[in-house]
């Protein structure tokens, strides 16, 4: 029977999904291949994996289990492709001894350079009213492919010789209308960048590289593997349907919904879900953060995140107390999409920073207490940044 694990972030992202994905992928015997499925989001993900030999990588376009030689990545139909970032990351991984093996669903949307530039330029023009976007064009890709032309990777592969014309038409016809919608007036320099032929030529070369180094597939690929790890991006509180936090959300379903749909063709499997949280909350980007506090309130000497640095689009990394009400509500709501038998587990990361406790605004409590509150019995507790730092406990 297939063994399937689904890794889901329960907060605002940055919970440790990369760490847990690497851990679960590495638990399978080295002789057995593992399909690592990305079931939402795109290249805005930043999933950090650190191996015992010192290699470190922040995964965006590839499964976080990729350091394991038996791992293959499947970018499902819900993943948004960015050829420019794909090539950049592919070559970085090669330099670290990894040659990624990747399947791409034929219906994946593909980001154009103008999507990225509109995203970044509009955010810059908003100044202090920025939305907190990651700046890689995810929402703009969805918007363009809904209102102008739906450019999937399958369609582009079949019409690759027309790609330059597709991009030129998009710039001439769609971009001015979109900028009007955004009430954004570009400078002459910004327009020159959007219309730059060299950018288009380099982009086409990158897309050709991506096609050459991947295999176009569909969800039937799931049936070819017995070991599957689904890797979510962002977190449940950022789900597109979580209106309490609107408009500062991600334009995708961050929980079970997509993964369960992909699994619909699988009649039977040994399925387990793992909801991941830090021992405190974080958020990168603008928007409601009910338990936000100074990092020294979590740890007197302060906290420092190696992956999430201050940037022009998301601003500073924000810290907050563990929000029990939000955590419990988001997990229980997400389980409403579960339509088959499954085990439910928790994972708590960054416990080494909080002396093994989860930190709320009024008390410290242990992992065992969280399991009792959630009426669950299995938790993976992480006391470091490597898979070897994870301990599994069962009540």
C-alpha cells in the first residue's frame, strides 16, 4: 500500500515545512524512490534544509527532500512556474551535488517577466501601503492568465516558437490595462525594463532550459510511486479563503484541499497529515498579527532568522506569541477537507530557542500539553535545523 505524508504549515508560513519534508523523505529506505509533491504556491516559497554534512539550501522551485538521492519532485497543477528562478536554483543545487529530477503537470501556469515587474513596481509605488508581496509575480500571473491568456507549460511547450509573440502581445495589450487597474503610473525607466528585448530573450532561454530538464506529466504520475510526501507552501492562516486576514493572503489553498484532490485517483493508501508550527508565531509581510510582540519577549537575548531577512517587498520579519486559538481553529477547519481515513500528527520546531516550551502571551507549555488540547497523540519535536534534531514522541 502507498505510504503518503502531507506536510502543512499551520501559521503564516515559515513554520519548518522544509525541515519536516526532508525528515519524512529521508525516513524511506534509500533503495525506494520518493515522490515529493509541491501542491500549492510557487517560487515564493522559502523552505530551508540543512544536512548533517553542512549543506544548506532554501528550496523554492524544488521539493525540500531533494538532497536525498532517491527523491523526485512533482510540481502539481497548483504550482506556478517561474523559469528564471527555476534555472537559477537548479544551477545552485548542481553546485551542491544535487541534480534535480522533476515532473511538471502540463496545466501549471507560467510566470512571464512582466508579471514579476508589475508586481514589484506596483509594490514600490504603494510605498508605505505595500501589500507585503514576495515580489515574484504569483498573483499577477494568476490575474493575467485569468483575464488575458492562460499560458500553461503544456501550451507553451506545444507553441514554443510563438513565445516571443505571446510576451510582446501581453506587454502591448494587457500590461497597460493592468496598470490602470492598479492605478499605477510607471516611470520611463520602468517601461523600458518591461519592454526590454534582452530580458525576453533571456527568459525564453530559461524556459527552454526548464523544458529540457523536466518531464511534462499529469496526476497519473502519483500511481507510479509507493512513497509520497506532499509539501505545502505558506500556512493555513494565509489561505486564499481565510477572509479574517484579507487582503494580506496568498492566492492559493495552503491546506488539504489541493492535496486531497490530487490523491482522488488513489483508491487506498496509508495516509497521515502533519501540521507544523514553530514554538512561537512569525509573519513576513503586512497584515493582521494578533499576537505580535518584540522578539525579546520570546527569548530575552532575541531571535535571529537565517532565512527570512528584511527585504524591499515584505519588510522586516515579525515575531509573536504562540496563538492557541488561531492554531486550533485553523487545523480543525482544514481537517474538514479530509474525505478518507488518515492519521493526524503535529510538529513543533524551534524548540531549541524556547527551552523546549511553546510560548504564549501568558504562559509556557509543553508539547504534550498541545497534543492533549488537540486530542492527538503524535508529535515531532525539533530542537535544531537538521532532520537529526527531530524527536518523535507518542502520548
